[in-house]
C-alpha cells in the first residue's frame, strides 16, 4: 500500500532549535520536569530523536523508546524521556519516565517504587485507534487505582473510546478508603489521539485527530480537555505523488524513509504551521520535532501512538 513519501524542502515558518545551552550540565529534576511539561517557547523548536530498543523475545512485544534532544551548537544530545510498554493491560499502556542519568542522587530511591520518575502514561483502547495521555497521578474515577491501572481502565477524555479495559472487580473497602483519602494529586488529562477507522480498506496514510488542552493569552496551558472544534489539531493531509504512487509530506530534511508511521500535525487555522512532525530515519530510529503550543512530553506520547498496530485503520 502507498506510504507517506518523504521530500525535504525549506519550510515556510522559521524557528530556532531549542537548546539548554550552558545549563546542559546543570540539569536538575525540576528544570527537566518544567521543560518537558511546559509548551515549547514560541519561536523555538524541540528537535529530537527517538530510538526503539527491542532486543530479546520480550522486547519485541514490549519495547522501550528513548527520547533525546539534539544540541546542534554542542554536537551532542541530551537524554530526556524513556517510555516502556507494559504487559498488564488489554490495550497498549506506556509508562513515560524522565531520564535519571543526570541525577545520581536519585539512584538511592528504592527500585521497587515503579512510579518513581514517572511523568505520565499513555493508554489505548483494544483496537489501538484511540489513545489518552495523562500526567502521573491518581485516577479520580476508580475506587482502587492500582486495579484500574492494571486492567486498563480509563476515564475523563476516555469517552472518545479509549476506555475499553476490563471493569475493576469488587474492591476492598479499606483500600478504597485509603485511595479516597490519598494526598496524591488527581492526574491531569494532557491530550488524546483518535485514528479514523478505514473500514473500506482504502489505500493511503493514516488519518488522525489530536485533542489538546487550550492555551491562555499568556501562553499557559489550561488544565482541561478541548471541547470546541477550533481548538482541535488535525493530522496534516498528504498530497499524492502519482509518479511514485505514494503520498508526499515535506519534512524539511528531517526524515529519510517512507513509512505509514510518518505524520505531521498542524492547526486547522494555519496548515503551514507544523506544530509537530514525526518520521523514520532507520530501522529503529526516528526524528520528532515539536513547537508551541505543544509540550515535549505531549509530542513524545503522540509519537508513541504511531508505533502500535491499528486494527481497522490500515
């Protein structure tokens, strides 16, 4: 089937690459967290690489993905995030953690604390056609958060279809009381991705819609899901190249291989402003670029949705 073909030409919107600059050797957990969870500053672009690690029998089914920031001025990369696909869910479930290699003092934390360093989670429905992105925190709609996490329950934005996990069973009353009284903050809903079904089997790239938090005039993210069409991001439609029987996207020199995974995200009121793009450069290597109003964490989560098989979409 035709896949998104790659062309590389200058883009119409000029931005400068984001860089930690002289702070790169002083990155602390708070700076890293604030950078990853805040919108990319206007006029700058996060230019990143994603490496898929799937060696071994288990890793083929449950790979790990590592996100690094390119530092062009230093000819180096800064490790930012790591996503691990978990086994304990009916749909896809990724735990996204900050890279702690910069923070030796944090190694003293007990290895048994699996939530340590987790910034958020990505969940899908069984078909892999709808995904929810959450910050780390308590599920307010579950009597027992641990059971809900294990069985793939979802809520909030999940009314779009990402909550097809099994229902939690009868909960222990003591555990329920403990959760209700917990001081752990309720998780934030950071976004959702919907892949349009392709029930007729028509050839072409995947069609996707991204839902994100709205922004204030001061550039701050509102902690709620979008409810209006004008606040919705859409997958950029491709132009078909009849000479190659493929679909064309201009990645500005950042992508080298055609793949059904390749995509660009634009806002529907400015189709030339590429908020995010993701594409393949080698077997297990990909580029991921994003800019305002998206956060690096959101972009990484949205990119992860492209790796999963999608029944009824291809």
